[in-house]
C-alpha cells in the first residue's frame, strides 16, 4: 500500500532530496537516533504548551472542543490528484468561523535557531492548503515560533498565493523524485550533521570519493571543481597546484594557498597519513610550557538560552603524568550566571596564575573572558588571563593536515586513538541530557554530562600529548 505524501516528506525534500527518498522508502534499520531531533521535540512541546496557555490537546476531538492548541492531528486529501496528508506541528485557535463554530485554526511551526527557512514557510503553506477544506475555513496567516533566553518569539507569515504556488510546484517535484531511484548524496554535506541517515550516506560518500568530504570544500567549490573536470578526491589529489589554483579563481589571492591545502588534504585522506605543514606561535607556546602545570578546560552549554551549565577543569601538574579522578573538577552552573559559580571559576584559574589553559576551539576562551567582565575583573588581570589560553584547534589546523573529514574535537581525538567511555556521545547529546535533567531533576543525567565532559577534557589532553610527541620525534 502506497503511503500518502505529507508535509514531513516535503520538509525533508527541501532540505535534501535523498533524505526525502530515504524517509519514504529507505530501510529504517539504517537510520540512527540523533539527539538534535529529540531536543527539538522536547522544546517544541514546551513552547507549544506555553503558546496555548496550557490548553493543549490532541487530535480532531480537540478541534471540536475548541482547544487553544491542537497537536497530533492528521488530515488527508488529494492535492493535484496525489494522495496527501498533513501532520501539523501545532494548530492555534484564532477568531473566525469554521465547521466547529465561531473560531478557526491556523498552522504553527517551531524553529531551533534564529533563521526562518524555506522549510518552515513551505510546511506552513502546505498545511494551510489541506487544512482549509478540513475545517471549511480560509487561512491567511501562519506562525513561526522560537525561544531565546526563555522569551517566546512569534513571527507571523503571510500564506499568500505566491507561496502556495511554490509549495505545490515543490510537492509535484517531490512526487516525481520518490518514483525514481535514490538521489545522489547532497553536495552540501553540512546538512548531514544532524540527519538520521548520516552514517548510511557517509559510507557511500567515502566509497565514491565525494569532494565535499575534503575539509574546506563546500557545495559551491565542489561544483566549480566538477565543472573543471575534477570529479572526485582521487582526481583532486592528482592535480598540480598551479593548475588547480587557476581553477579556484573565486578565492582571489588565496587561490594557490587553497589549492595546496586541498591537494594535501586529499592525499592525506586517501593515504591515511598525516602531513606536517609548519609550526605556529600557539604550538611554540605549548612546547615552551610543556613541563609546567596546565588547566584543561571544556564547557557544556545551551546556546539557545545562552547558558553554560557546566565548566569542566582538569588540573594537570605535568602533561605526561597519570590522571586521577580527583584532578578533574566540574563546576556546575545550574542557575544561569550566578555570581557564586562565576567567582568560583575565576578563582580556580587564578589559583595557578602562571599555568596555561588548554582548550579546543574558541568557545571556552570567550566564555571565561565574558565571566571575567561580569565580575568586574581588573583590565590587566583580564589581559593576563587572555594570554594564558592555548587553543589546540588552532595548533592542529596550523601544524598538520590529518586524514579526516573535519577538525572537530571528536574527529581529531578519535583519529589520534582516544575513546570516550560512553558510546555515541556529543555536545548535542549532553544538551539532551541537560534538558532531561531540568525536566526530571534526576541526578543520573548530571552524572552522564559530567562523565562526558571529563572525557572531553581528557581528549583535549590527548591531542596536546600527540602534538608534543610528534614535534619531538620529528626534531
């Protein structure tokens, strides 16, 4: 029995044609659970409950009753002679007339992040097309809602004929796509990071030598290379620097530098062998202080609420000593920006004023300097603190080309042999645990976050050791 085409497939299609095809007829055993989806579902329900003032119920019965908010509704109809269905995220009761009485419903979607996308607009547009005959009432507006710093933001969307026409054209394309064989992997591989089909597509992309598997090559650069006859990673690795540089004219004066990077990255990716490029100031600073003590620092945060809920410190007297559990100190910030936790963090760092602070990526440094300003730390002390930070991400990228797709902490540390104690962990999963903790106050979720953060600190330490050992072996 053929499934009805719904707004969920349409959203997937807008994001990635292959995802829509896999959602519709792919083997579900190849799907993976992603914390991002669960976080969105939890946040969505919480904000829909708030928007509906607690009067939130499910299904057609809720519409008949006149509930302020309705979830879990399904409505079917034919759209351009195609069996279609909508599963609106939320219907919001507004003034007007419908088959149920002196009120009607408009569709609402929730968004993570600040940007309202084509996916949000088309979801609202498609739902309105089927909802109008279902409730026997015209729909002029839809809502996109979001939440930042616990403030509910509501954006009204005009569901005009121009939008509806675009929606119907895309719906027809979706219908045609699903009749054909599986589409190619998207060139915009950034979209894959939160997709439940990521691992399934990653394997095929590696087998095919997709250009976007090379760090720094996005969809536009990949398309430009393909137009110039470079179709995969092997062909890219075999290209001469001067020839490739001429084809990368969009990078202007950096075109030959980019050409060298892409060729080296391709060769390393294919061979599995890292390539040393050059030392930088950050590496020199690390090497100079390698025999001193260090703080290794990593945070866990909820970016939508601008809340860093855990600051993890690993106190290391010598980079190559055995690390004991009592050297790791997690400072919880359960209530956002409390003065007590802010001062505790700064005091921790100033307990060893000469110690460098190792971290991976700019987030940690920015967070600490913001805290220093919040507690009105002296300008000279802030400058001193700023000078102590050593960003290992900058050192890795500036000193080595590694045979990996990206240079995230997880990817780099995993390649260097580090293993997290908990399986399939990530910053998104830590955020999911945090949301679960806030809902349940179950300390088990905090323990999971702390265990994960400690491993992040140890992974950062592992990378520092690798960099130092490689330098000593070469020199």
